[in-house]
């Protein structure tokens, strides 16, 4: 079985730790890679082809909105599912994310159990049930 990979783009170490904890008991092989800012994520995507990207919007260096636009406008990256994980519930942020072709927008819950359940749901759907086309390196 192929090891699935997740690129988490998150500048908050606490939220990154919560995602790591939620994914550590995965029944399937899973590799989590964390970028702490948007520029680091874009640099990683020059060679990394994750099966899914979990993207925060408010990031240092390069904002998550710009990272999303870059991913979805790059032919060899655009098929990678991008799930926005943000604290923002602003209608403008949600609409702009979908207009930029985000695959999903989820507001981070404050409750640990709810957060863990959401990460499990993302994993089950995007890494289990959903079929996504291959993403070539070039």
C-alpha cells in the first residue's frame, strides 16, 4: 500500500500539533509534512507531491490565499486537493477560497475532540474514499 502524504501549511505550532496527534493513529501508512509559512510550502511543492494540502489562510511570508492561487494556477499542482483549515468564518474568506478553487473550507473548532473528528473526516474522505488524478512532478 502506498504511503499517503499530507502537507500541512500552518504557522500555529499548537494547531500543527493537534493535526499531528489526530493523524498519528491512522490505520494506513501516512506521512505528514509541515510548512510553517506560505513561502516554505511553495518551496516544498517544487519537489513534493502530497496527496492533500491542509492550508491555513493567515500565514507569514506568503499568505495562504496567495498559496492557494499559486497551487490552483500551476498545471502540475492544481489537482492536489486543498482543504482550507482556518479560524476565519468570514463570508468573504470562504467565498474567495472557493473562487480560487479550494476543494473544501473548514473552520477550525476550538474543542479538541471536534478538531480531531474533523481531521479524521478529512482523512477518511480525501485519503480514503475520494479518487484524485495523479499529479506529475513536472
